[in-house]
């Protein structure tokens, strides 16, 4: 999710929150049930959410894996540089 988030950032996730397009979300895919990912919500479909990474050249997302299950919405980066995320 660079440049918005980087490895090692500490974030606050509101589990079960309903996302809106543009939110940063915690997701998993049916094809990769053991993997959690952070992506940006794009659009809701019948099968889940279409999500994309902020870096389209280095992101594995719905363009390859299809719709994802959203587990929660990331509202704040707590460390470093604390701020609310949109």
C-alpha cells in the first residue's frame, strides 16, 4: 500500500466496519485464506469487494484474484507519523 502505508506501520483496524469506496481495508481472498492483505476498496460486487493496491505495478489485488472479503476498515496509522487515513 505504499506510499500510503509501509511495512512496519502500526494501524488501527475497525473489524466488521462497512467500507465505502476509497477506504483502506483489511481483506482476504477465498483462494488465499491464510493471507491477510491491506488494500483500497474500489467497488462492492455480489461476490465481495473489488480492491486495489495503491501501487498498481507492485500489487497483487482484485485484478488478479477477483473480489475479496473485507474484514475491517483501517481508520488510523498509529506509528510512525500518526494520522487518520481516508
